[in-house]
C-alpha cells in the first residue's frame, strides 16, 4: 500500500504543480497593469505569487488526504480449480462463477489496482534508441531531413549584397519624399 500512497502523492503534486505554473503565467501577463495604479509590479508579483504558492501547498495537502482516505485496494479475483473465477467474499455476486478469462489474461499477474486514482502499470519491455546512431552513417531517419548546407558545402555560391547609394543617416530626410526624418519614417 505504501507504493500506491506514493503514486497518489506524486500524481497529485505533479498535477497541482502544473496548474500552479499555468496560474503564474497568467499572473505574469497581467501584472504590468499594476504600474498604472502606482504600485510596483515586481513587489505585487512577489506578494501574489507567494499567496498562490501557499494556496498550492494547502491544495496539495487536502487532495492527498482526500485520495489516501478514499483509496481502496482491489484484490485480484480468486480462481477455482474448475478454471472459473469467483469474486472475493463481500461482493454482490460472491458465489456466482464467471466465465474463464482469455489465455493471455490468465498468464498475467495482476497487481492490486487503485480504485479511484486510475494508476496504470509501467510497461515492461522498453527499448531506447541512440539518436547518435541515426544521424551518423548513411542519411537515414533524422539525417535525411538535414540540408546539404549544414554539412559545409556550397560555399562558392555565396554573394555579398552591397548598397548602391549613399547610406541614409537617422536624422537625414527620408528618401521616400515624405519630409519626415528617416528614423521616424522608414527607419523604424
């Protein structure tokens, strides 16, 4: 049961932390408006984010307590010698036999499940690819998407762009003829 309690705690902390970061993003977007009210936005952000963090810790504590108290481990169904399964005693259909499970389900050993949290077992057969193998050698997988210029070819075709006329200063009149300074017209 200790494993399941840890998984419940981890799931709750993870989801609440993501919500907290999302709320901080929203706070950061609107905190600049506090400057119009003659308040320092940085001080206001620190105050409100600290209050949000305290609320986060309270929510985490409440959710963990709620889910740990609601936790009920479900025992795996018992098998009878005839191949049919019977639910553990105390169920509504304790004496009523079920049909035999499919062969692949009979081979699997089921761990107690979380009734409410929806925890899933970890996959057993994981394989990891080495990205270095895909990029080296022949142009396969990720290496096929790279352009040839990334490997240092075609340096001879590079042309330098040169200005034909005199450079226009920032405070000079704009060459478009508007009468404005270049920095106020096309220099922006």
